């Protein structure tokens, strides 16, 4: 209808074009919108990080968690019941993310599935015109991560990586100190992941639990028999679904290593480790030490995963340490940094302050401005890829040479074959997104 009022999206698009012409920022007064400005979000994957996604988006003004989606009907209905109790309203439920993407009323999706689903779920969302908040790691391998970057660009979607530390005002300040030379020439970053990971035993195969869509849960991975060792958390320790702790907790720290050193993908990768503690059915290493060398920049990243009895490093179990010729910086967790300067290690600037990563995503989505994102899709691809490169070097048991521009290993067909995976129809990452 010609006389129909502007929709929210039409108004944003028109305003954005107008301000772009004037060379001014897109600033739209809140009074321009009513209830129709509400951002409707679907949360996909509810058993782990999805719970935090629900709370994070529900706490934001004019944001509605409109749909909950999970392949496990038991988890889905329990979460929906808890949601109704906490927020005093019912929420729509879906068992198949494809039905969520068909819903024209959904503006954005928040993906907290197992790792092997992240990239495909995000690509499908971009193709369906949804903005995306995707948990770490954004991809299960390099190939699909690059395809996600392409999809976000092609469909002009806002894609945020769930690495919360990027929205911490303290960590942002810490990075600025590194750029400004507070600890001098920064030549090395160290990432540490020391978490208590227990023996998971070997439960063998068993019938699929009632209510679980096992085919959809496996998605892009090759089909295998169900085991309680996979669902709902320990899939992290199996190559078909997870990437070990360097590709789990470690993505926060790989991201920060690269951000702080101001580097991209490395040229030389070495990894060593193994299973030294438990005689269980995990496939990924319990202990892993990876080194990433940047010879042209004169920089290096060291990354270490240890799962059990261990010392802390300057008080850090999960975090980062940056080394310069005038001092060093310790980042503990997601929101705390300290610096130590000179040969006497005198305390320097320090701060502990967080931020709201969900709000940053929502603000960017409303403004249709990717530059506002603290964790854009390109950084998601890089941080995940660093972990994947380390895992490939570990699995092949040798030092690997990598071309960061072409994003392939140099003269190594075996290693290059591990940059992707064999996908299972219909859950296939398309060559052309």
C-alpha cells in the first residue's frame, strides 16, 4: 500500500543512506521507533552457552527472545518452561533451526550449538537475512570459516563472535597500551588454558535418547552411533564435533594473542602434546603446547593447554601474557589486566572492568554498521583458525609451513586436506555461499 507507514527496517535503511550522503554518523532518535523497533532474537542451542545468550539478550531494552531452538526436545521444553517462569511469558519453540530461518519475524539468531554446527548455522542465517551472534569458535575448520566471512559480506549481515573480552573496556584499554608502547616492543604473546578436565571414561554406544534428533545433532559430521560420551558436553574432545580445549576455552585467548600482537595467521606452526593422564575415549590431546612463528614481523605466540594439577602463571589459569622489551602485561580472564615495567617489575597501569558483548551486537545491528562490532566475523575466523592450525600440526606430528596470504600450507597435500572436512548431505557448506 502506497500510504502504509514506514517499517522499522525501511526507516533505518533510508536514514542510513541519507546520513552516508552527508558524511555524518547514523543517529536515529529513539522516539522515531515504537514497539516495531523491537529486535526479535532466536537462540539456537540451549544446553550450555545458550542459557547465557537467553539471559544476555533478555536483559537488553527493546530486545525480545522470541524463539528457542534445540534438537533435544527434553532440553527444549525444560528451557522453555524455565523461561516462562523467569520472564512471565511463553516463548515459541522449534526443534529444527531451518524452521527458525523461515520465520520472517526473526531479526537475529544467536548460535550456541556444538562447534561443528557453528559455521553452517551462521551461513544459513546470513542467507536467510538474519544477523548472527555465533559462539566461539566461529568455525570447525579454516575452509568453512572463510565461507562464513564471505557470506556475511555477500548478504551484508552483522555477525558478532562470542568472545566477550573484546567488549571489556579494561581489555580495550590494555590493547591500547600495547599499541602505545607501554611495555615497549611487543614481541611475544602467551596464552594459557588450565582447566579441570576429568576422566570421561568410555561409555560405548547406546540407543538414542527419546526426544533427541540424533541425525540433526550430527549435522555436517559423518554419521556414527550415539554415545553418552558425546552428548551434551564431552563432544568437545572428539574431532568430528569439537577441537579440544585450544578450540574451546582457548579461542578467547588465541583471539587476544593475535589482537595484542597485531598479527594475522602465522607462517610456521609447531605443536606437541598428548594424553598423559586418563585412559578414556577422548580423541583430542589433554596436554598441548603450540608455537606460532611470524618471522617477517619478528613475533611469536606460545599457547599451552593443561588439564589438571598445575601452577598458575602470575596468578593466571586462563588468560594471556604479553612480553615487551620494557615490561610485560598479564591479562587474567576476560576483564582484568596488570602491567609490570622495567627490570624490577614495578607495577604499572592496571584495571578490572567488563562490558556487554550482547549490547554491542544489538547496537551494531540496529545501526546496520559492522564497524561498531567489537568481535567482527573476520576476527572470528582468525582466532578459530589459529587453534585449528595448531591442532593440524599436532595431529600430523611435524612442523608446518603456512602461506597466510593464500591460506594454504606450503607444498603439503596432507595438511591442506585437513583445512576442510567431508560434509554429509544435506548439511553441506556450499562452495559459493
